[in-house]
């Protein structure tokens, strides 16, 4: 494999790449992804290149990887060219997109607004069309949210479907390997390489109205369009139904407790030994994680199992659900911290549905009445990822045709 340690030929006009991430790796073979260029979030190991996880202290305290992440290796084997590593929020513990060490990439779809995180560099590189697709991760929303903010395709894969070997973890029981693409055909081509075949054939459509009540009014026109067109496509009716019998904020708290406890088990020793510099909100999350007791974790895990069973029971094997990918359009880069936090909490209530259930969710790029990007998602049963992507791209194609007719 040819490796060039010189700066990547890409002109990083949006601040998407980390300083140590300017390199290229040629594909190891010809394949179905030949001719495509991709970038990788700086959580993925690339042999001979440092993995920084968004934090300089991590960068200098960990050795160079000797092997590629299996996902990186597979993409190179299938013909894609790797064009460097992109910025991430520190240890992926945020959905904002700002890194105090490396900055905030530009959201090309709305330059005055944030790109979202933690896969901020990957989504920025795709939105600016610097690469054809980019690897990200999604633990609590780190692909679905930036995809919504930046107007690109993104997803959360079924938990455990893709290898997380050679990947810096956050909360392993929730971490998933994901990718972004600007074009639906490229999004689907990557799926055909990475994902197993799925025979999912939905017969029912649910509109998760408790999730939709958390989203701003700006999402409603896109919801109406997706709801109508998906029902027509599947020759069925779309049924309004809440997903939670309690509240989605209670579900969010279950996710926060279970995930934070696990995250501290993974990273607590390193944080205690190295005292790394984190942004204040991320510092606060780690400090809270350190205080969660085993009993609190056990209680959260028991409730998590109930939620997982509940969601999977509602979807069964033949249902697709519609929900927003985030609670709002991308906040302004100048938004007050209180505004950012309020939006983050609502968004996490929406995103925890797929996280707690371990199910795939595809974010379809749409726009609100003012032209700002919003993501509308399809949630499907375990392992339905590839069929769900196919359904989402068919749906978007039909929506685009109908829009042109109107």
C-alpha cells in the first residue's frame, strides 16, 4: 500500500482535518469503491499515523497504531482512497462540534451555524465536498445530529453490526461505526460494502409523536412530506404513536447514567493519571461520570433492558418509524451556552431512542421552509440497516420528483 506522509492534496477550506491528519493512503485493491475518496474521524486507527481522539494529551500518551481499524482496511481493499483524519469533539463526548484545541469546522450548508459533533470534521468535509464520504461514529447522536445540521446523509448502524476494533471508545455499549455522504448513491455504495444484506420489507409506518413534540416547528413541513410519501410508497397508513410510555427525558437519563458509568470504566484511569485538558462542558461530564455508583449503574441498566425490549417489540420485524434527527436546525455559532444546552437536552431525548434500543436510524437530508437543513430519520428493526438505506434513498428520490412537479 502506498502511503504519503506529505500533506493531503485536498484544500481544507473548512477546518475539517486535524493537524496530524493530513496524509493519504492509496487503495490496496480495485473494487466497488474505486474512484471514491474518504476521510476518517480521528478515533479510527490508521497504521503508522497517530490517533488523537480530539485531545492533544491523548495524542502524546498513546503509541502509533500498528494496524488499521478493520473498517478502514475494508474500505481500502474495496478501492477507496483515504484522505486523512478529521476533527472530533474530545473523546467524542459532545454533539456540539467545537474543540477547544483545534477549533470548530465550518458548516458549508449554513456557515453562520455550528456543524454539530462529535463527528464534526467528517460532516464538514462531506458538506464541503472535500471527500465523497467520511467515517464517523454515533454514540448518543454524533452522526445523526451533524448530518441534520449540515444537510447530508448519515446514519446510526445497528449496534455491533460493524467492528469497533481499532476505534477509541466512548461508551462501548452504545458506540457505533457510521458514515456520511452528500450523494445518496455514494451513501448506498458504501452500505453495500460495509453492511450485510437485509430482507427487511416494512408493512407498517409509525410516526413517533412524542419525539416530534420535542422538535421545533421548523421540522413540521418536512415531517408531513416524509409521512405522506412514505405511506404512499409502502401502500399503507402512517400511524401516530408515542414510543415512550413514560417520558423521553426519563429515557435520556437512563442513557446518561448507563453510558457515563461505562465511559468512566473505560477512560477513568487515563483521565486520573494524565489530567488532560478538556473543554469545560466535557470536564463536567467526566466529573459527573466519576461520581456514578455501581448501584446507580445497575438500576439504569435494568431500566435500559426494559426500554430496549419495549422499542423492539413495537417495531417488530415489519415496521419503520419516522422521527426527527435532531430537535432544531443547527444553532448559531454565537448562540449562548444556555441555548446550546437546552437544544442538546431535547436532541438527546430524541436520539436516545435508537441508542437504548440498539437499532439503526438513517437521517435523510431535507430543508425547513427557510432553506436551512433539517434531518428526518427512519428507524428500523435490528439488522435492517441496508434495506433501511435503500428505502430512505427511494423515499428521497420520490420526494424530489414530487417537489419538482409542484
